[in-house]
């Protein structure tokens, strides 16, 4: 039996800035939890929930470190505009993956690389 992804964590240099970015762009909410500079992230009632926490070690070197996370969005163009308005950077403009949807990659305010995907509705592929 496959094992589903059950949790994610966003590592941040400036947690207040990261909370503002993800709250304004994706509508997520945050709840203080556990140690200082640690919050539970609430996405949607049925979505995977995660954590926002102070970065424990600096990121060094080139290339991706850790898992790549992709967030499902209703309108990738509108999401890209919000990302830029809130201080994020588009690292790969939106492009179509046939039969899957339209994906844009961005760097959040904390330097993390994330995807925003407008999935094709079932039956449209």
C-alpha cells in the first residue's frame, strides 16, 4: 500500500514575512504551536497541513535541497500576479503539462522554490 504525504514544512529566515506571503497569496492560516518561531499551517479542511518554522541551518550550494512542493490553485495567472505582488519571484513562467494542467514555479520570500499548478478538471484532458 502506498504511503501518502502527510505533512510539509516551510523553513523561513523571517517567519512573519513568510506567514504574510502564504496567507495573502494562498489564504492559509497559522497557529502558534510548540517551540518559539513554530506555527501549524492550515491549508484547507481536507488538505495536507504543515508547519512554518525558523530555518535551522543556512541553505548553501546550488540546486534544489529537499522535496519540491506544488500547491493546487484555481487560476495560475492570478496566483502568479499575487506571488509577485507579495514579494515572490517567478523562476519558471507558467507552462502547460498536457493532460495535467498549467504549472508555474516560484521562489517565496524565504528562498524556497515552490510550484503553483492549475490542474485540468477531470474529463477535460
